[in-house]
DNA sequence: CGCGCTATTTTGATTAGTCAAAATAAATCT
DNA sequence: AGATTTATTTTGACTAATCAAAATAGCGCG
């Protein structure tokens, strides 16, 4: 059985390889896991010995099919747990990430499947992050962000890709959660500012950086 | 923060000191935790340095008030998790112990309290084990067992004190769960046998050893 | 081509938790 | 009391995971 440390390494490699060509540099991995680079190198070599990753010295690391399977299961547990905590226990979506970080390693497959059924087999978690299916399929559709989408068209928020408590709290406050409707009224590249118009209420000003962390799709 | 190892040591010391004069011998602790005696000695000395236990060399170990508080919280988590798994996720009462053994270390106090509320502040878990209150109070009433109670009187099962899957499966099969009504029709010390009569259906024969693991109270 | 910057790897130590086996203390039995 | 058995403690060694700091490999650049 993989230790929680191993599970975390694999999960982070999976997440980081989404935003790259598949090869994750050691530095990025170390930063993401909050360890020093030497530690990541050592661990990755051990994971390679176990057949969970392939290590290209001085270039980076990628998951093997077996490692990917483990990582997907951990991610599935993480996101289903978050969904449970928000939908059933009514916890704040800003605090569930830290909880799930621990619980993802403590949940058996039996509990996982019961939770999945209880929640009605959801495909996204409270932040809009896709939940891998039992078979390891995960929606990887590419969405526009509030920083890149067309102006003045009806939009629907599909995902908030910043897990930090502060950002989530701010988003919550302004009704910026998955499913919410809005338009981007204008964008000022020079000032780095975006103005949003929700269906009702005041316009919402947002930095371009923040806008880039909210994914949207065209919506009625 | 206490590691899961530390939490397990404290919880086992708590449980073992219920069935003794409060001083738990190293041998018993080691057996209970499935480690070799030297390991228990080493760990207990470390726990003593942290002020969580008091160690009487060559005699045994007891919890300090701080250690007891930690142990009670872990036990509360364990039993509330078991209750959740059975009552909400509809898992089998024979399998939840192993699950809770892991989850008890991964649940935050925030989740603990939400679970408690969701379940309606239960005072016993699916096996009838008492759940310590948020303040660390735990019912410690002493009950008779099916091996020691009076004959031919209406009884109510209050607790099944054998966590093994086999025993719980057997008990389930025969309706021997907390809340169930029955009588002890006779007891044969020589043969080591007890005969139970449920309200309906066939009499149930049971060994004295097994009978001693089912706690009962006089019941309508 | 050679120099220097940066990312990575290596080396040597450390911590938590464990076991095997030897040493010791305590209890029990002649 | 002295010898024997049993429980506990000590010692030495090991594994997983980590860090600090030194060594190295690649690069980009003049
Ligand atoms: Mn984690
Ligand atoms: Mn999420
Ligand atoms: Mn445990
Ligand atoms: Mn129980």
C-alpha cells in the first residue's frame, strides 16, 4: 500500500503534468509539495524503482500508467470528500481543501464508493474541479477564463482554480461560484482590470490575475 | 500535533486501563498495539517526556490528564465515524472498525462536530460502545453479560464487546445487536453453554465465552 | 569556445518508529 | 535463601522521509 507521502507525490505530479508537456521538473514538484529539491529527487528515484513514475535525470518526471491510476484514485477521493463536506456537512468551500488533503489518504475504496453513491455520482466538486470516474476518466475540457473570454456575452462560471482560503472567501462573497451567470463588460489591459456584471446587483471589479483563475463557458 | 502513532498509543492505554487498576502493563500494551515489548517501552518513555503519560518502570503506564483528553477525543472520533459509516453510508457493522481505525486520525475537530450534529449527538456507536462527549465524559456504567445475568428475565442487549469481523457477523445473523430483546433460558456451566430465547424464532445456543462478550440490561 | 548562472543531484545528518536479541529486574518456586 | 521463570528494558540496527550544504550538469551568452 502506498503511504500518504507517496500518494501526495503522485497526485502532485498528476496535477502539475496537466499544465506542461507531461514532464514535470523537479523544482516545480518540490515547490508544490513544499520540500527542498533534493528531497523530491530522492523520493522520485524511489518511486521510479517502484514503477510508479519514470524519471528523466535533469529533465523531470512523468507518471507510469500504474502511478497514474493511483494518482487518479487519490484525486477522486479528494474531490468526492470535498463534495461531501460541502453538500452534506454544509462546510464552507474555503476550508474543505485542507480537510480533504488528510482524508484522501484515510478513505478506503469501499467508503469511496458509498460516498459516491450518496452524493449521486457527481462529476465536479464544489470548486468545479472535475472528479475522475471510478475507471480513471477525467473531464479535461479546456475553458476560457474571465481574463480571456469574449466580452458582453452571457457566461456561466464552471470552475474556480484557486484553492486558497482568501480567494475562495472573496469569490463566495461576490457570488462567483460554479453555475453563476454573468458577463464581462469590459477589460482594461493597461490597468490590469476586468469588470463583471452579475444578473443583479453592482458590477464587480477584478484584477486580470484573479480573473484568470475563474473558468467560464458560454451560458444562456 | 500528535501523530497517528501517538494517538493510537494513547487510545489503547485508555481502553486497557478501563479493564485494570489504571496501570497498564507494557506487555498488554505491546500486544494490543501489535508491536514488540521493547518498542512499547521506548514509545512510552517518549510519551512520558511529552507529559502525555506517567511511566512506572517495570510496573506500567497510565495517562496524564492531558493524555487522557487526547485519547478521549480520538475515541470520540472513532466511534462517531463508526456511527456515521453504519447509519449514513449503510456499511456493515463488522467492517467499520477497520475503517474508523484510519479515519479517527484524519478527521479535524470541525468535521467531528459537524458529524456529531448530523447524527443527532449519539451517545453510543453501532456496537453499543459509549461515545465520549465533547467535554470528555463517557458513560462507564457496568453491565451484566449473557454469561452472568439472571435467568429467564426479559433483557435488552446494550453492547457487543467483540470487534472481530467473525463475531459481529455471527451476532448480526442471530439478531444479537444493541436494542434486541431476549431471555437466557438456561446455562450449563459444565458444558460451557448458554441458551437464548429471542422474542420470535428458534432458541440460540452460545458458548459461555461468547456470551461473556454481550452486555445486557433488564429490559421490558 | 569558455564562463557563469540555474536547476538538479549527491552526500551526510536527523527524526520517528520499528525489530531482534541481549541484559536486567522482579516474581515464583523449590 | 537460592535458582528459575517471566516481564521489561536496553542496545544496536534498520527504514521512510526529510533538510542543509556541497558537487555537478546544462544551458545561454559573449
Ligand atoms: Mn494529501
Ligand atoms: Mn476542489
Ligand atoms: Mn487508529
Ligand atoms: Mn465500536
